[in-house]
C-alpha cells in the first residue's frame, strides 16, 4: 500500500478563535494506484494551480466533491489527526515536550554503549529544541501513523491482503532538494516511540483475516518483555515505518490528492467551505465509535469548540465498515 501524508494549518497559536491544524493520510492500494492517478489526471486538467501544483485550498466545492467521489469508488482510506491550538497552553506544551525528551534517555545506564548514549542524548536535545508548532505537528503525525498501521492492517486483511506486504510512506517535503533536520528526527523517532504504544496496546488480530503477506514484518519478541504482556511474536515497526519512506517535493498525484481531502476537511471544520464540497469525505474514513477526525491535546480540559456539531453530525456517521460481511470474530492480543 502507498500512504501519502500531508499537513494543513500551521500548528501555531492563532491570533483569533480558529486554531485547527491537521495531518492526514490517504492510503492507496497498490492495485488501484495507477487507475487512481489516471482518473485524477483527467479530473484535474482544469483545476487552478500554484507553481504548477494543485492545491486544495484553491479548489471550489464542485472540484473537491468530484475528487472525493472518484476516491470513494477506489478503495482508498483517509485518516486524519488534528490539534486545536487555540485550546493549548504554551507552558503545558513545553512541559510535555520536556517529558518526551526525558523519556528518550531516562532508562540509559553506564552499561549502554557510549555511542548509543550519545545518540540518545542528541535525539533528546533535538526534541526539546523543536518549536512548539513543530512539536505539536510531530505528536499529530505519531498519532496518525499509529492509526494508519492499526486500521489499515485490520481493514485490508479482509479485502486486499496483498497490500499488507509493503508500506510505502510518502510525506510532503518541507523543502526542495534537502531533508530538513525535523524530517530526519521524525524518521529516527517514529518507530521507537510507537513501539511502546503497540506494546501497551497491541494490534487487534482478526481471526478470519489473511495476514500471510504481513508475515514478513513478524519478529521475535524482545527477551526483556514479559510474555504475559502480549504474544510471543511481534512485528518490526522499524521495518514497517522506514523500509520505504520518502519526503517528496514534487508534483506527486498522491500528495495532491491527500492535500485536497485534508484541506476540504479543515475548511469544513473552520467553516469556509460549503457542505457540498466536503459532505462525502467521511465516506473515505473507517467508521468508529468516536469522531473520525481524532483531536490530540496536551493541555487537558480539551473541548471541541464551535466545530463539535460538524464532527458529531457528519464525521461520526457514514464511514466505511471495518467488516465487509457484518460482524467478524476478533481476538484481542494475549496479555
């Protein structure tokens, strides 16, 4: 599968009441990628462009809805994570950032190799040195990547199991012709930080699912993990996240498509796009008990604000069923 990832919004403290920023992923099956690109090329011929690239913020309701309708028929999945920075306290962000950095080094001892200790200290320093917007974007991306892995494995093991044989991550690059320090940092930390999350809450395993192509990511569980915590086998998150990872600064159709869907979602929440442009976006998302757009917060006392009704009425219904044949038997990983 191909996972195209982009952001919408600045993740900075707003001057007004609206501080919604999102990161989103469009999961495109390998078996449908060429067809989707061909259809998109035809649809987008008359779309407005900025420096030769289609941007969702420039499209009108009809143009966005045409793209969404094409994607609804193409077996893609859309995931989104968001911050409302108008509700975030700068001191709480800084404290959360310090604790994240501390977590990288807190378990190091003199028994660890000096190079490992040095690298960990450098990573901690980089995390603590991030600007508040980049730190919040990092948290949102970690939440997004986790959700993509959890939901795509469960969704495609029932429909297109071959897609679980490779995860091709394509991020929208921040600069042309070079990888930025933040992009290098995210590449380093994404797998180890998510590893602890998956150990605390392992992936749900579908009894009837076909995981044969996912087996290549299986690995033995580390000796230090008590067997009662989870199954005796695990999957290699580093391989899942970094085996095929690209920061692309080019006219990549997949990145343009995720930008269109993500921009439409943000414009729906901030109220500057009519419903005809975004009403079918939830059809691209997997149904769950909570709103399909997940809001991440670090300050506590978090509320959804003026856009709560849109999340409740429109981004909580109409999503893709996780199970194509009705209820299927699931097995929680052994604990």
